[in-house]
C-alpha cells in the first residue's frame, strides 16, 4: 500500500523540481541575452558620439582624413563596457583592447596584411 502512495508523491516532487529548474534556467538565459542587447545598444550610442567627434576633429584640422569602419568603433566600445562590467578595469585591459583595435583597423585598411 505504501508504494501506491509513495511513487506518485515522489513523481510529483521530481516533476516540480524539474519544472522549477527549467524556469530558472530560462530566466537566466533571457537575462543574459537582455544584458548583452543593452550593452550592445549602449556601445552603439557611444560609437555614434565617438565617430561624430572623430569626424569633427578631423574636419577641424583641415587635412584629408579617413575614419575606421563603424565595426572597429563598435568592437572597442563593446570591449570597454565588458571590461567595466567585470569591475576593476586595469591599464592592461585598455592596452589589450587598443591593440586588438589596431589589428582590426589594419585588417580593414590593408586586408590584414
């Protein structure tokens, strides 16, 4: 008689645990995705302002100029925000991001050569 009562109770408990875990996992995935979208949006806004400033600065100098592609600006600002998000940003983080950006600029201008 005990097995007839115990098996449905255990099944119900396991089902509830699985349901709760799947909800928690879904919420966690959605939060990460939303956070990344918001970070990308903020980086895009920063790119717009930075590129506009770079354009105005180059124009004010009165010399021929060429700005790097928007993707280079996007990469830089996204990586900066990622480093800031981790907390305790260091000079080495900025150096690493800047070096990677220089590689991207060279690849864009010279086809990676």
